[in-house]
């Protein structure tokens, strides 16, 4: 499985990335060890949203589309999970499942 995630940084900016292991990647971002260049300089403070998909190609497509959004649209995506509204006719949003924090940290 692949995951697309959005992080809130201390300056209120939003970083989007992909990973195969959300917990490990968050440790890297929050500890600034092996984190992205952006989160090293902007300091990640909170995981805002995560979507799960079956492969890297699908994850990369969603990451690309999210990165093209305006700040306002990213905020709406975090608040409403309105993938279908934002990406109508651009990607098959049925390929993505939004996860909540409990699903991420309570895996069996």
C-alpha cells in the first residue's frame, strides 16, 4: 500500500508527500532526520490528512494534483475531503481511501 499525506508546518503552510509507511515517515519529518528539504526548513507540526491507495502510480497522481491546488483548496480538502469536487474528471477518486488517525495508529 501507498499513502499520500498532508502535513501542517509551523508557518501554517501545507506539505504533501507519499510513503509506504506513514508512522515511520512522520517520525522522520517530526525529528528532522531524513525529512524532506521543505519540512526541514518549515518544521512539520501536524499530520492533517492521509489517503491510502494500492500503488505508487496512483499515489503519485494524487500527490501531483494536490500540490497543484491553491492554499485555500488544500485547506478545503483537509476540512471536507472533497477529492471528487476538486478533481472531477481528472483522476478516479474511488482509488483512494481517506484514513483517520485511529486507523493509522491502531493497526493490528
